[in-house]
C-alpha cells in the first residue's frame, strides 16, 4: 500500500505537468513553442544537422585540397560537406535557418527535400526562400499558423505604406502584402462563404486611411460595398450605373496621360501604349490621386438578360480591358472578385483575365474554376486550391505570373468593424468632380435606442 502511495505521489506531478503541456500546446501554441518547443527543436537540429543533410542528399564531397590537407594532418577521411549554417533566428512561430549552399547545389535541391526535413526535425512545416544566389533561408513553422490567424504587428507595420496593405498571413508565418504598385491588378476568385469578401474588407481596412480614391462596382445592388460608402468616391450598384461610370474612369485615365505628355514633352501623337512613364514621376503638387477600382462579382458585369443589353456589356468589358492594360501608368488599379471567371462568361473574359497579374483563389466549387485562376501560375497551385476545406474560410492560394505561389489566410474582420474605419476616415475621400454624381449619399443616422419616447400620439390620416 505504501508503494502505491509513493508511486501516486511521484506520478501525479508528472501527469499534471504532461496534461498542462498538452493543453498549452493546443490552446496557446505560441507560448508553448517559446517555452518548450524552441529549445527542444533547436537542440534536435544542432545534434542531427549533419546526419539529416547527408540522409537528404544535401551534402557534397569535400574539395581535393581540403581532403589532402586533412589526411596529411589528422590521418582521417573527411565526411561529406553539408550547407553551412550562417544564421539561426528564433521567431514566435518557428525558426529560421540561413544556409550557404555547398558548391554545385541550387535552391530547387533544398525545396525537393522539405518534407523529409519536416519529419526529421518534427516541425509542422518547412519552407524555402532564396535570399540571394547561393544563400537560402529555411523557415520552420512549429504549428499551423493558419488555424488561428494573428498578424504580426511589427512586420505588418513595416509592410504598410502607400498602396501597400498587409492583408493575410502566409503559411510560413510571414505577411502577405497587396502592393498595387508592384502588381497593379488582381483577380480574387472563390465560392460563396469562401472568404473572398473578407479579403476585400482587409483591403478597405488598409486603404481607408491612405490618400487614395476608392471606386466600387457592385452589381448586386451594393450589398457588399454599400456599408463602406462613406469612404468611396463612387459606387455603381447595377450594370446600368456601371456602364455610365466606366467611361468616366477611361476619360480620367486619358487626362492623366495628357498630363504626363505635357510634363515630359511627349508628342500628343504618341499612342498611350508607348508611354512608359507613370504619374509617380510627376511632382507631388500636380500628381493625380491614385484610384483603386473594386469590382465585386465580375459575372454580373458580363451577364445580360436580353440581346439589347449585349452592346452595353461589350462596351463595359472593353473599358475594363483598357483600364487593365493602361491604368497602371495612370495610377489606376483594379481588384476584381468573382466566383468564376472563364470564357463561358462571354467575349472579352479571357482577355481581361490575362491582364490580372495577381491571383488569389479561395475554395472553389470545381477544379475548372481553380484552373481559371492558377493554371498559368503552377499546376501544384491548382491542386492546393482544390484541397481547401470549407471550415477554413479565408484560406486561399495566392500567386502571380512569375510562377511563385503560397497558401495564405486573411484575419477575420467584421462588417461593422471595417465600416467604422471607413466612417472614421471619410474625410480622406478625395474630391473628384468627375465622380461627384456617383458619390454615395451619406447614410441616415438612426436615433439612439435610449432616446425618450415621444409624448405625441399619432393621428389617423383621414380621407
């Protein structure tokens, strides 16, 4: 009996400690990683680094001169040489190893064995980024950072700037930044409840405090963009209004090209397509304000209910293609969202899609929709998009025509939260006379719920 009591006395603290660690790992993975996971993982990597590199085929034979010198001095054979560790940087979500590749190696060699490294070092994920030729960075994540998105404050603050908005968290723990000056136009694809509207909210959250003009086309009677009306310079809520708004944007773009010609002495006969400069080369006092066009549900722009609407649709599509082709130099950018964007929408759909360099694909209803967004980026990106689970709204695969892609997830922001930011920054809305007729009317302010009841009784209206 005394032996059992002694066993319980010794085992109870161990059981309680193990249970506490398990709960901490599930509920507060960042705290668990810093307190327990980081020292354990760092020790495991330091102890097994050379053997793991050799097992993964990331070692090379030492040079002849080094072998001869070692044999002459120590009488021992040198082991194969792994990539040299240049820096080890712990983070709140994992660990970063900066490696100097051995001679004859390339970044692709490391990318091919990331799954082996993940299992060997018992981490959630291993991602590779090239720093410069011959130097790569292994980004080890200790847990699934996309399960509960927390944007790193310092990294987000450093990434924020004019037309630069940190909108999501990558699976390697870094920030995904929507930079309109680098990628002027983007396609945001996804099924219902997939999170594409959340991406638009995060964009508006970041753009509202900036000196930019926000223009919306929401042909679903404005149900998505109307709550942000105080910060919008223009809003079209049906195809008819959109067909009237787009020619005005085209005229604004042409005026900006005239301004560039006048300032830089370019002949008026020079076609717009041959003007390689942009508004950012103009002095600040005469530089036009940047314009970001947000289009929600692009299919509503293409679809028509009768043959007489075809001409209007064709003109709208032509205007959108012109904005996509020439808008960057004029400081006019596009963010187009939809559930599907293929040739079945009608003439001009593929031509417009080809101009949208940035691609964001949330959960879609079929593989064909994922191919519409990502097939020209990478085949693996298409497969990754089809694996997004319905219970992970906001998760997406992002890429561009350079072939690079990654998984991201946007932080959840409520409609009321983003609408409040837009109201608070309504004074930042630029005064553009050309868009005055499309400026949304200020919303009616409801009476406070604690207002005293009226003492006047309503009287019936007589005949």
